[in-house]
């Protein structure tokens, strides 16, 4: 019995010795190869940061109202700066709660934050069209190893909500629903930036970013993007800022430098047309919505083979916006087996957007379906943005659709607008859609 306990004890000792050797070797390897993460620490000095909105376009406001909003946005601005201190400790093990700990030498971090508010200096109103900016001086570091990591800038929404055009549309949308008391709470539009530090000097002195202004509209109000151009500058050549954006912003990340009318400090025509076309009526109230099926007329040659049950029309009208969807339906008797959906958007009775989607269900036992999508935007009767996905393909059906699509979107603007307007002849045959 004593020999049995002695043997068991030896195994325990060998196990712990082996574990100790493994941990020691892993620690040596970790220390040798796994160096502590290194950050570029900014100098202990103040940075002068400048922010402005050089251009803005809200599609439901008049030109004068847009200019008024743009001029007053800096008023009441607040700047919040987040500083972080990160410390590192070396750990020999990685542990899973309720499971076990395994040898895994590594550096683990612990981060603490300190948030400071700084007063912004706002330039007085100017009549020469120059961008009104706000500026703030703040330290890049705080005592105790805290480093500037994030900037949060509130701008004023007050003049936006006071514009007559906006008020009229809100009243229209609330006619069909009971106003929500929480709609009176207006969250100020904000711009949030992550701060990083470079090991080289930046090249630009002033940076212009295509962005969007997020405003707090009533639940019954349709979601419509408000493109803006922000102006950023700082006297720190080693400080870089990255915008944190939480909402969809049409064409904000697209390369617009080659599009008509592009200027770095202005909202380009392509983004203006995109904001007029990218309307989300899901859950909106107060819009006139009509729907139904009709037979394709003789002059609607592109829809003649789209099914014996006719084509579907879905029309939405709200203020200056009018959007019509035309679609086909699956039909065993139809020569063409794909589903086609086209959307035409009018703003102030002028065609501003044309988009489409063609879908081929899987066939011949294949699991792969195919689709082609396109969108085109117009400004002042001219195309300002065009995109087709995919732009090329090998499948015969896909090639046929691409040929059709390329013909459709390269037609003169007048021809496209004439076709779009021809669909409105069926408005009287459509029936109201009541949203619950």
C-alpha cells in the first residue's frame, strides 16, 4: 500500500514538474517573441481642432431653408473628449470560466476612461458664404498616462425643426397617426471620431468628408438622408481622425471625384439625387399608397412577355416625392422565367432616380440563383451616377439581361422620363393600401 501511495505521489510530482517546465518554456517564448503592444504616444501639448459643415442638402427643405439650417448648425455646439489609459500586465495562463486554465503567456490590457467637456469657440455669422466653424483647444494627454482617443461633437438642431417645409410634412405624416409625446425630444445631431496617432506627418491641412446629418424625426416621418460635407483641421500633423457613422449614408464612401459637378467642399449632384431617391417609407404615415395589377399596354414592349397575369404597380406619393415600382410575377406560361422589378423616383415632378432588379430562380437542379441590379441618379436632366452589379457575367441569361439593362440606362434622359411618366396612366386603376 505504501508503495502504491509513493508511486502516485511521484506521478503528481512529475505532473507538476512537467507543467512548471511547460509554463517556464512558454513564458520564455512569450517574453522573447511576444513583445508588449506599443502605442505611439502623442506629445504633451494642446491641439487646436477645427470643425465645420461646409454644405448641406435636406431634400424636403427649400434652398433658403437649407442655407438657414447650415448657417445656424454650429450654434450651441458642445465638444466631448474621451481620454483612455491602457496598462498591460503579463499573464501566464488563459482561463475559461468553469472549464480550466491552460498555459498561454500573453500581454493583457486594462483600459480606463476619463471624459472631459471643452468649450467651443464659434465663428460669428457671415454673409459671404464662408463656412462657419467651431474650434476648440484641448490637451492630447492628461496626467496619469491618459491619451485622447475619441471626439464627440454635438451641433444645434433647433433651426432645422423650425423650418416651415419640415413642419408641413410632419403635420401631413401625423394626420394618419396619433402623435407620440416622445417625438418632442430632439436628439442633437452629432459627429463622432476615433483618434489615432501616426508615425509620420499628414499631408492635408484641411480634410473634407462626405457625410450625413442624422436628425431625430417623428416615428411617422419617412427616413430621408441629409447629405453634408464636413470640414476638419487640426494643428497636429500626427493626429488622424476616423468618422464613426451608425446609419446608412448614400454614396458617402463612393469615389465621386470623376462625377459631374464634383467639388470637395460641396455636396455633389450625385449625392443630392441619391438623397431624393433613397426614401424609406417603411412605417411612415401620411403618404398616399396605391397598388394593383394591370395589363401591359402595346407601347410597353419591355413588359409584353412578363406574364399573362399582367404587371404589378406600387405607387407612393408624399409631398414632393413620388415613387413607382413596376414588377413582373412568376408565370409558367411566360417565355421569360425571371422576375423583374424596376423603381422610378420623381422629385418635384422630375425623374431623379431609376433602379432595377432582375432575379433568376435556380433551375436544372442548381442551387445557384442569379441576379442583376442597377441604379442611376439624375440631376438637372443629366445622369450623375450609374452602377450595375454585376457589371459583367458569362451566363447566357445574365448576358441577355445586362444587354437589356445597358440599353435601358443609356437611353437619353428624356426617353427615360417619358417612359416613367407613361406608367402613371394606370393610377386610376390602382387601389389604396392601408397601413395598420
